[in-house]
C-alpha cells in the first residue's frame, strides 16, 4: 500500500539555524510530491511541489526540497529558519487510484526558538 | 493562485444537532472537492470525494448518513454532520481541484473548520 513517512514528529531548532524535515514515500510508479504547511487552526497551504523536471524545487520563502528517486525521499530544507516558520509541515503524494486524492504523512511540527 | 474559502471557521454545537460546513471555490470552478478530517496532532484523513451533480464517494469506514455531502454547483460543496456527538469533534478541511483539464494533481485547501460538539 502507498504510504508517506515523516519520521520526525517534532523538530526544535533555534532561529537562523538550518533545518531538514524528512519525508520518505513508497511508490512503484512515477510520483508527484508535495509539501504543505499548516499554521495553527488554519488550513493547508502548498509550500512546494515536484511534478517533473529538476529534482530540486524551491519555494518563495526560502524552503527547498529535493526529489531523490533512489532513496524514495523528498526532504524539505531551509538554510536559515525564522520564528515565523513555526508550523506543522505535511508531506503528501497522490493516490494511485486518483491523482487528486492525497495521502499525507503524519506531519512534522517545526518549532523555531529565539 | 486559486482560493478556497471554508465557512464557518469555528462552530460549537450541542450533541444531537446537525452542523453544515461550506466549501467554496472563489475564483475557479471545482468539479471535484474533497473533505478531510484531522484529529489533534494527527494527519489528514480523506473522508469523501464530492462531485458536482452526482453522489459523493465515501472512503471506507466513513458513514455516509452521518456525513452528508452536497455539491450542488461548480463552486460550492457542503458537509453536514448529522446528529453530532462529541466524538465528531475535529478539524474538517476541504480541498478543491481547479478546472477540468489540468493534468497537475494540485489541490487547493480551505482554511478549515474546527467543530466542537458539547
């Protein structure tokens, strides 16, 4: 069965430090991959996506993620985090039976401390 | 980008009553919308797929008589939690697929509704 694994439930870091949020997926077919961010009591916002082409994708607020097919990973990174980056981050892949239905990882809470 | 609006953002209701949650696509037509449920500190679980003009498709284990879905127009889907009980308390989030011809499986999410049943 398809699955998305986010091994870290919470990642505490100090402001301006680098961070990596890990995501591994299971799939035997070509994949699309997404990272969503959720601020408290809000819905999800698309952070970045991999559909095809360059394996390194970037967001407008400094996050980047790299699709690694051999390791079936799509880790999210940021070289220097801000307090405002504190949020829940979800990795997601479309289901095989419908590319518009998403399977989410369990989420990683990024906690940025001053 | 495409905007999805969900209303209300918070609702508290008494046990046994019904609650309706609206999901609107503001600047695009959404032939398909999705309803997710999120328990505290957990991930989102797909409840059902809402198709304009036809019956919703429910995921395994989701009670269709409990969670009524209506997708009456290309911009509006509603989720009604009938005879709500405290265990229905949760965060409900909708998402919508933009257009009918896009090949990109990107979903746009509403801001969510926090339902508390007392």
